[in-house]
């Protein structure tokens, strides 16, 4: 591959280009905390972390020089590792990977191939499209909703999957998210960075408090739905099918749209407007949750509880009592 | 000692060299003894210890994990330290809906011992008890159906996933199915969701005809013959249907027949079709669905995503048949005859007293039965084991 433009480190600080820059500049935690030349990195890092917590998208620092961009990214990661809260980690991973996608979606295919390599995928460009190794494809696409991502509907040959340029950028977003969610050791921080951390914690607690735990009565929930409720409450990333199943079920057993929307509030990519639209749509159409056979094929079924639809589980439960 | 267990022990003593588990030091081992005790979370350092353990314990069932663990003997899954897990596909004849798999079906009343052929009735006709045991049997047709699924699975794994040869391990379970494991490094790290995706790929469950015959505005895009996966399989089979229908041999839906030339070009060269009729789109999608239904591999989809599964140790004996859970190469699989090739027990004669009807069956080329309940018969151990382990007889 041709020589890479070092300026790419500015857009993609997580890559080896970024690492090389840190090494050549001998950047330390102390520099990140105190160097007056890195003041704007600290400011942007704070902005990015707070955006992550509030569910926004921080783009004020898109055109920083490489070193400042790398420093900003490092501070974001150091501070979130220092806080060490799994919910925050998911919010940060969501925010950073979405920010990445905003930049990557317009890159030419060979840059995407390089980025893929940096994220552990083997990617071979083929005209305007590219072949991605199947394990990486699965890691990235397994959580994405929509039939177009399902392997059965794609051109897949000898362990490689053909994807379009835009699709590749989307897949890389997921790989970056997974990379950011890998556990990192908890660093010790100097006071200026700790101050950022303290502010982030305060905002995080506010967000957590705003999520009312509406606490559905657990006894009547079928095991698959119970699992989904737990996932939603923990703020884990849920597939489209999982979200649909959960919303459709809860609406059918009498939950209000508000209460269902609240349940999704912990999701790292939660957007009030979008969630409300989707949930109201399901309510308006009166969709039934999928039957057990479909749930089994979607991998949502967790055990054979002896019914054919999650809705009849509740009914049987009520009758028994 | 129970003569059956003694026969198992003899097998493990004589054939221990054939017991082979790759990376044995990282596996969890589980055995079930003849008295029903389950011993879990066992770890052995090497094959020699495993072979010695089997010869010593002569267990009724012996399993090893798909998972590779840092601490295989830890009591709780979370403490084991999962390093990776082989991808497992489980083909069980019970899920195939094949009539032959009901061959020799019988029942027995657990209260009074009454027995009979066929599906268990609601209540025992003799004592009225509802506690009836369903007794299945093995039939060649049923095992053949399972083998066909396994062969199709291997084809898909090779063409789509690029795994073949020594990246795979195929084995007959010793009962009514086959297991296929992908050993290859690059799949070991896959999570639950990813494994589920692989399962719904081979089983065609996530196939969506609307994606494959895709309509946008007035343009219909079809799959092409040079594509891989289900798209390619559908395109090739459809092209064949279209070409055969040229001679009027195959009946095509009229909507399809009308645009035959254009469809051939679409399937061969990817030239999209303009202004398809609704009937055409519907018929093409239905044909695609039928092709997938006919060629999908009917696996147990609950098994593949589970990285904590255990399956039988290759070449160990199955405690419901006495047959060997035989490791096979893909080539060996084609000609494999479970009821001949997987026999592991001896020819020593033993007397068995039947407690339920036994259908006519063939093992190692020799026919036995049928036997009425309540008769004594002298049989070679390998045939007797089947009757005893299937719960249709006892040693007097």
C-alpha cells in the first residue's frame, strides 16, 4: 500500500499512526494533564465525554493537528478507564464509534481497508467494494439489525464476505466499538484530568437518576423477555430484533409507551425522539411480539418454557394463580 | 460388575489408542457412570491420563467441552477462563421430521411394566397409569437422513466459510446424529451472537428472499451465478431450471417463463430487470424460498451459540447404544455405515431378557429380532447392548 498520510492520525488516533506519534513525541500522562500546549485537547476531551454521557455527538474537534487529536483521544480513554463504570464505557464506545463513522463513511476504499487492518480485520478491496474476512464480518454485523446484514443474504465465498464501501464503514464502526469496550487497566490520574473525571461522574449520576427503574413484575415475564429487560436495564447494546420483541411484548401486556421508552433509556445510543417514534409506531400498529419459533431463530429464546408465544406464558401464569 | 460395563471397560482397554482429543489439557471433561453419577469439571493433563481414566472408570457416557479453558476444572463457568471455543453444529435425526426415525418406536408403562409398539397411548391400557416411557430405536434410513444433512453442512462450510480438511472435525454421535466442529483458530474467538449468525446461515433461517431478489423502484436485481453463499446457490439452481425449461421439461410459472431470456442474463451477468411484474417478483422469491428449504441444513440452532457445550469424546462409546462416537474424515463420512462401522463391543454371547418389543434390526451385517417382550435370547454383546441400553431388556 502507498505511504499513509500522517495527518490521518488526526482523524483516527486509535491506529498505529497515533501510537507512533505518542512514541515519537514521548507523550506522558503528565503532559496530557499539565502541558499548556495541550489545553485545547483537555477542553475537547471534556466536551467529548460530556457529549457521550448526554447522548450527543461532539464534532468541534474534527480538524485538530494530529498530536492534539491523539492527545484528546488519549484523555477520553484515560478518564473513562479511571472512572471504570461499565455504563459509561458503553456510552463512550457508542459516542467515539459514531464519531468515527461520521469521518470514515466518506473515505475511499483503500483507507477503509487500512482502518480495517488496524481493527484486526483482513480486508481486500475489489473495485468500489471490498472483501472482509468472515470472522470480522460476524463480529461487526451480528449486532446489526436488518436482513441485509444477515450472512444468508450476502455474497460469501471461502470465508470472505463482499461489502460495499458505505457498509464497510458501518462495520468498522462496530469493530471500533468492540475495541473500545475491551477492558483497560485503571490508570492513576493527575489532578487536572481527575477534575474532568469528577465532572463526568456527576453528569453520569444525573443521567442514571433520570432513568426511573420502572421495575416490571418479574414473576409473570417469560424467561426470554426477562433477559431482554435485564439487558435493557444494564444499558447493553441490543439488536433491532431484541428491541422490537421487548417493546411489542410489553405494550401487549399493558405497558404505556412512556414506560417502555423509559426502559430503553439506559441504552448507550438512546435517543428520546427516535425511541418514542419507534415504540409509538409498534403501539399504533398493535404488533404482536414474534412467536417462539421466530424468537428461537433470532436466538432470543433462552429456554423451552413450554409455550408457543411469549404472550401465552403470561396468560398461563395468570391462570395458574 | 455389570456385564455391560465390563464390555465397555474391555473396549476402553483394547481400543484406548483410538481415543483422541486435540488440546486435551484445556478441556473440561465430564463422565456419567453406569450408576448414573455425573462427574463434571474434570481436567486431565494429557491423552494418556484420559485414556487411563476411561479404561479405569468405563463410564456410560464421556464428554469434552467445545471450550478451551485456562482452568478447565473450575466449578463455575465464570471461573474457568474461556480462551476460545470451537464452533459446534449439531445434527440430530429427531429434528429432521423423517418418518424412518419412528421405526421401532415402542412404549412401556413405568408402573406395571406393560409395553407395546408405536406411540405411547395416553394411559396404560392395563393399569391406567399415565407414567409411560417412550422408547425409540435406530434405523438405517433415519441415520442415512442425518448423514445427508452432515454432508450438506460440510459442503456449505467449505464453500462459504472456507473451512475444510483438518480445520474440521466430523463425528457420528454414536446415536441418532452427527456433530461437526470447526477447529480453526480464526473462529475460536467468536461470541454467542456470531455463532448464532453462523447457525442461521447454514440452516437458512435468516435467509430473506426480498434481499436476494431486490426491488428498488422499477428495477429488480437478482443474485448471480458467480456469487457465493445462498445467493450463488439460488442463482445456479434457477439458471438450471430456466435452461432445462427451454426443452419444455420443467414447468415454470408463466410470469417467469415470459421473461426467461432476461432472467438468464440477469442470473449470469447481473443485468438488472426493468419493470418486473408483481407476479414475477412474487414467483421468483417463492422459488428462491423453495430452493433454500430444500438445501438448508437442519441443525439444532440452540446448540451452536452455546460455548459451554460438551460433546462426546471421539471414539468413546455412546451409553444409549454401545456404538462408538466415531471421528470421521469428510471422505469417510460418505461411505460411513453407523450400524456396521461404529460397532465397538465384542461378539461375546450374552443372554438378554426382553422387557418391551424389539423390532427387527441389523448390526454388523447380521439381522436380529423381532422379539416379543418377555423372551430370553442369546446375542452377541454389540446387539445385546442396543436392547439393554435402549431400555428394552435386562440381563437376567
